[in-house]
C-alpha cells in the first residue's frame, strides 16, 4: 500500500511539473514539439518493452486486429490533448489547462452515464450540475467559452474511456498509440529539417536534448502510475489525482503570473466546490461499501 501511494503521488507530481518542461521549449512551435513527443515516446517505450521482454502483445494484436482500431482512435484523442496542452502552456494559458484537468473527472463520470449507461448517484449528479454552473459562469462573466479547458477535459476523458476497455497495459498501450502517431510525425520532422525550419539540431543541443527526452518525460510518469494504481484503492487515486491540476494552477499563477481576475477566480471556486462534493461523496460511498457487516 505504502509503495503504491508513493508511486502514484510521484507520477501525478511529475505530470504537474510538465509546464516547466514545455516552457523550456517555448521557442519551438507546439506542433513540432508534438511530433518529437510522439516519436521519442515510441523510442522510449520500445526500449522499456525490450528490456522487460514484453513484446508478446504484438501476437495478441495479430490474432485480433480489431484491437488496433481502438488504439488508432485513442492515439487521435491523445494527440489532440497533447497538442492543446503544449500550446496552452507556451501561449500563457496554464490556468486554463489546469481548469481542464480539474473538470476532467466530472466529464469522465458524465461519459460513463451517456456511453456506458451507468447511473449517477445523487452526490455525483450534484457535482456535475455545480461544475456545469461553473463552466457557464466562466463563459458569461469571463467573456469567452473556456474551449482550452473543455478540450483538454473531453479529449482526456475520452482517451481514458477508450483505454478502460483496451486489452493492453499502459506502457504497451502507449507504444501501440505511438506507432500510429510516429509515422506522420517523422514525416513532418523530416520536412521541417529539409526546409531548414526545424528546431532539432538546428536550434542548438539544449533544445534537441529536450525534444529527445520528451519521450521519457511522457512515459516515466505513466509507468510509475501503472505501478502505483494497482496497489491502492481507486478512491485514494481520486484524491491524489488533484495534485496535477493544483500544481498547474500554482505554476501558472505564482511562477508565470497569469492573470486571475475576480470572475475567473469565482469560476474556479465553483468548479472546486463541485470537485469537493464529488470526492467526498465517492470517499463516503467507498467506506460504506467496504464496511464490514457485523453478525449478531
């Protein structure tokens, strides 16, 4: 249990620090960072699978090629999520991205109802309604639709839904997704290089090394998370997951001094209230379900 908690906390902490990493590459266009992240994620996960001798999943895919369809779709949603997040960080919208990952669990609950036909408990219904009020308030008072936050929330929730039914574990799954993403990514990288507009090597070794290690920055938290989440209750993961958007919020506001107007702060507070309702309700439900039944 203790090891699982530590691994999960470290994973979410590393995800929370990613804005610092992408900011170091702010001189590189977001689409080029995305291409390198795709390619080097494939390289890094392939290295891990080779060390672990875990290539048997390819045989599973050969026997049932339909699995590739789900990974192709999940790769598409993951690509959009990665691009919007990288662009948001380097364009001064870290607070908006943090809002997206605060909303994400509630979007996942909503998708469970709509797609998986799950039933909402009263506390979950209340949390989703409060979150909807928060989004509506931000749209009306802040003067624009919070598309960055909602795009990140919906794409990652959809990705999570697809991976929930996938037959492969996290590293194998990311490797399969990276295979789909890497082919067009390599083509774009070669095009950037030939045209003389590429950042790789041409912009210096510091940027080149950061682009190379973007694969490790992507895969390492995922591996830690996979190792931790198997050892602890899902309700505990529900608490720990808020480390990431909280760090994003603090980094955006305290480090990069993104504006936090009163209407924007009120919108965040409404979303936080929704998350408190959702988290406490889930925690209480988990205690009730797992409470030992006394025998008289």
